[in-house]
């Protein structure tokens, strides 16, 4: 009898000479060389589900902030978090098997190594963003799932966080941890109701312009707005760059990555001084805010700013609810966090700061160890995690005054408003709007909490980025030999200087970050460190 695994792998053969790596956010590369990877991800997802006794596993076909010609795929664990690292390695290994027979052999070896009964059910939830290559790659994935005998549920177009939400809901349905109704309508109803409750009658000032990066976040935001309070009683949202019918315009001159990397508004932006804006990225799991101040100067309110705003608000709510002795809030950052943000959290908010490697899986994992873990990467990936015990404490707490009750009601609503499974640009910006409404702040007041150190993020193309290895949450290079010492020498010459270099997990480049007391010094430091990296990397 023919081997269905071999047949599926034969139908989508791996291109010669390519090496695939499950990186910071799954597999991600040019869409036209991903067919074999998607089929094999279907096999791995089925094995992962069986290894977890038939729990639903998520598969999201997306390349997030990457250009339109890219695509990618990542797996989602039953509670909506990132794939367990051991299975990232297994995914990489199956993706790089040479022949269809090797794929089948590897698949069956995994099953016996992990004692997976291939006759038990495998369940996989699938969704994709609006990239042109998505429907073809979905077919490749489904071929893998069928060959592995998995049951699949395809939601079509979703934002990445919506897929994470569906997976968590499907695995908690009917239990005390039930996370919500596993439908798009269920998602909109949950977050819409939580937003209204958390506002508690407060009205966000002015309107908010949301740049949807011409990605899947556009149509999903238009749908979400139907479930939010009307603009008279709630938030007026102006949706821009929601042109998904032209996939080639995805992330082009718009979106969170454009704004954060170029530190300027999309050229299409028509907002005036003081108008609040935010930009989602291509799969709506990242958001950054910005505005033009009274001198018409562009001001960025990035992930660091969202983390500090949310941490300060949740800290106020915990204190006002009478829970300050019971619950500790921590902020988790990566090395890309601006030094001024870290200093503000420690010295002004008096909260603990942890630093992890880049990639939401590392921040998420660190935040899970806290009572309340606020984590955002500077580029706008992030959310807030409330531990199981914390949720119980907040649920059981009896307020001792009307003031405590009000704060507790808002805190409980914020818990529902926050997508705890993964950073969710839509729910994150609603949370920001709740905080600004309660604080009666506009973007200028928000910006005034601390002053960013001027900084620069550069990309350096080298022969093989994998020779750049790091330690200490990616803040120090351990190889190539001597490179870190050269960087340290340049940093020591600069006032408030800080710089580091690390290999990107999503693009074939080494990223260089630098910050300093002045813009000129930051630019110069970034340039010098980039030269050091270029020389070491044989660019
Ligand atoms: C500096 C930067 O923004 N890096 C991004 C980028 O990772 P890299 O490994 O730096 O390519 O993509 C990741 C996935 O989207 C995101 O988590 C991360 O923050
Ligand atoms: Mg993204």
C-alpha cells in the first residue's frame, strides 16, 4: 500500500540546496520556496497534537511585517502560546529531510521516539493572512494534514492573534478556564464588551487613525468596530490602509514596521498636530502609536511606551483595588528597549524589569513567571499575562469601598480586554485607549512621561549571519572572536552610549542597535558598529 506521507512529500518536493530554520517566529522566507515546508509542518502539527492527546494545535500562515513576496508559517500551542522549543528543532529537521522517503522515515521515528500513537486523533486549526501566496500554501499544508490523518478546521483569513485566540478557546471550551467562543463573532463580542466595561463611561478624546498596513488587520478592524460603543459614547476610529485586494501593497510604505524602522509616519498619513495614530503590522500582532506635536514634529510611541503606560495604569488599579500587598507587576523587555524606558520603569514606576532575547516566545515565557507580567518589544509586539493565582486573587477579592470596587471592575474588564494568548494589535490599541481615557491624557502627556534616548536600528547584510552568536539576552556577542570588544571600545567613547549586534531570526541580516545622548552620536555609533559587523561578517 502506498505511503501517504511519501506521496504528500513527493507532491511538494523540497528545492535543492535550501536550508530551512524555524526561527524567531516560525519559518519565514520567499513564498515560492515554502511549499514543501508547509506540507511537512502539517505532519509535525499532527504529531504535536497527538503528543498532546489530541489537543487542538494552531497553524498560522503569515510572514507578518515582511515584504509581500515572503510568507511563513508558525505553530501555536494549545493555550495559544508559541511552539515549545524542542519542537522547533523537530520542525526544522523534518523541513530539511532530503527525500520523501526520509520525510516518512523521520515522521515515524518521531512517533516512536515520543511514543505517539498514530491511530489517535490529531486536531489542527488553520488560518492565514491576506498574502497572495496564502491559498497555495494552505493547499500544501492540507496535503500534509490529510496524509497524517489529522482533522483540520480552517478559519480562512484571520489576524495571527485571532488564530491564537481560537486555539485557546477550542482547548478550554467547557472548562473553568474557558477563554471565549471560538468564532470571529465570539472574538469581537468578547473584546468589544470588555472595552466598553473597562471605559466605565470615560470617553477617549478626539479620534484615532488606525493604519492597517494593507493587511488582514483592516477588514478585521472594520468588523470589530461594529461591536464597539458608538463613536458618540466611545472611540471614533478612522481606518486607513485597509486595501487587502492589492496584496502587493502589504506593509509597503505603511504599517508598524515601516513607522518603527523609519521613525516617521506613512507618506499617505494625512493627520494633523495632536491627532493620535497607530499602525498595525501585516498580521496585526504588533502596534505602535505616533503623532505630530505642536511643532508638527513626528513623535513615536512604540512598544516601550505602551508597556510603561499599561504598567503604570495596572499598578494604579492594583493599588486602588486594595491588592498592592498581594500582587506584584513586572515589565519584560528585550535589548531593543530604549534605555530611558527601562530607567523610567525602575526609577519612577518602581517596578521590576527583566530582559530576554528577542522574540515574543521569550518575553511571554518570562512574563508567565510574574503575578502580572507586562511585556512589549520596542517594535510593538506584546501583551500582559496574569498568572493563574493572580486571576483567582482578583476574582475572589472583596472590595472594601466604592473606590476599591470601581478600580476592581476596571481591572477585571482589562483582563478580558487583553488577549493573553499573544500580542494582539487590535486589543492592545483598545487597552491603550482605555488607559488614555482614564488618565485623560492625549499623546503629548503620554510622551512626556520620559524622554527617549536617540537611537538607530540598522540592518547589515553579511555572508552568513549564523556566525554571530550572542549571550546575556543578546546584548553581548560571543562570536566572531573579538567583535564584542571592538563594539565595547566604540560604546565607551559615547555619552550614554549602548549598542549591540545580533543575527535576525526572520531576515538574512545582522541587526545593529545603538542609542546615545544625542541623535548624531547615536547615528555615528550605529554606523561604526555596522562597519565592525560588516568587516567580521565578510559583507
Ligand atoms: C528588531 C525587531 O523588531 N525584531 C523583530 C523581528 O525579529 P528578528 O529576529 O530581529 O528578525 O521579528 C520578530 C518576529 O516578528 C519580532 O519578534 C522581533 O521583535
Ligand atoms: Mg506580526
